[in-house]
């Protein structure tokens, strides 16, 4: 019998920049587990919201909502 995964693979479209940033936060193999944990919370299988990694350090004066810019003044 061929190698069959116990859980079928699903496809989701995510912007490359967002996918890469998530990989930096949780590691390249951690994204899937975080997505599954969030879906379990979203569907009320659990009341425990997945842990959120600490925010990366930002440059002084840059807020979480401000887009990163490479422009030089």
C-alpha cells in the first residue's frame, strides 16, 4: 500500500511575504500546527487561543501598523 497521510492535504493561498514572515515567527515547520490550532479555536473545538510568538524587534519610531519602507529621505 502506498504511503498515505492520515490527514488529507489542504491548499490555502497566502501572500508570499506573509507566509515567509510567519515562518520566521514559528519556524518553517510550525506554520501548519499554528493554522490547525487556530482552526480548532475558530470552530469551538477548544477555548484556548493558540499562543502568539513575541513580536520581532522594530526600528525606533516604527509602529506595528506602519508599512515598512525602503525610501530614503
